[in-house]
């Protein structure tokens, strides 16, 4: 079975076509060849595997779990990596991003639906409480120390505003979503900016199989509210100039 088909099944996509469509949108115009990639919250391995299969020289996936766990996302990710013989380029770890140090810097970071999980207690208030926001800024500033100048950060999330929750109904597209633990993209753009990252673009996830014609805020407002943000780490010259101001 081809690697992409095997991976799509292993990580839970209904078909390889859905997996490929999601990946191509996520990594749109991103050259992974020869890059060092970090995924924060790699889950069962969809994007660490995709990066490795598309030329990344090294991929580190972080999926914190209880010490000694023998099941769950981390174990599933390791099994997928081994099944595709990618162990020479893919490493997975239970280390939290806050505790990651002494690594060769990364060129690309993927944060797929995990920003809010960095601190689920604080995330509910970051749009109105500077102390809660500061907790995320601190984590993202640490992330910045792990990156090469100009590194790309790809972050996906679900917005807080959704047609179904505003009607007091459970969304059929995201029935388990705890909407109060999410934030609108503008809030995250502000948080990343405070941490020193440059905002590049905001894109709304297209609905499969309708493609880019459905990639807009209204379509997502009526479904799952999924969006993709991209940021760039500053180069060293910019950091020095900002510090001198």
C-alpha cells in the first residue's frame, strides 16, 4: 500500500483524497525539502509523516502524555513512523514545548488545532485578561528561541464564534467542541504579535470536496469555524533593532 494511502487510513481520514486535500491546503506554497520541522501536538502523526514524506530532513513531533503510557496518540504516532520506515528522520516525544531546549533550530513549525491546549484554563480569558494572555505570550516567546531566523509557523484552530453555538445548539460538524476554550483568529494574531512573530496571512479551511470556493469565513461560521494562520519568526537583525528601541 502506498505510504500516503497507508498514512491517511492510520490517522483516521475517510479517504486518501481528503488527507491530501487537507495537507496541500495546510502546507500551501511551503517547500519542506531539506527543512527541519517541529510539530507541537502531533497526535497520531498525520503531519510529521507528511513532512517526512515530502522531503523534510528532520521532523520532531511533540505529544505530551503520561509517562509510561502504552496506548494513545503518542504510541500510534510511533507505530505509524515505524511502519513507514521513517525513524531515521522522524522523532516523537512526550516533552512539552515549554520544556524543549538544546535542539538544533527548526525551519517550520506546525501547531494543528493545539494552540488553545497549551493552557486550557487561561485560553478562555485571553481576549479580556492580560494575565491570561501573558501565559501564551511566554510560551510563544520560548518557541521563538527554538527557530531559525525567518522560520514559518503554521497554526490552525477553531474560532469561538459559530452559528450553532450562538443558536444554543450542538454543531453537527463539531459536536464535541467546547467553544469557550477557543478564540477568534484576531485574538491569536495579537498574541503571536506580542510574542514577536510577524503575521503573514489568515485562511479559512475549505470544505471538502468543494475546494477553495468554500474557503471563506461564512462557510466555516456555519460549519466548524476552522482557520489557518501563518506567522514568521523575526530575523536576528529585526530582533536587535526592536530591542534597541
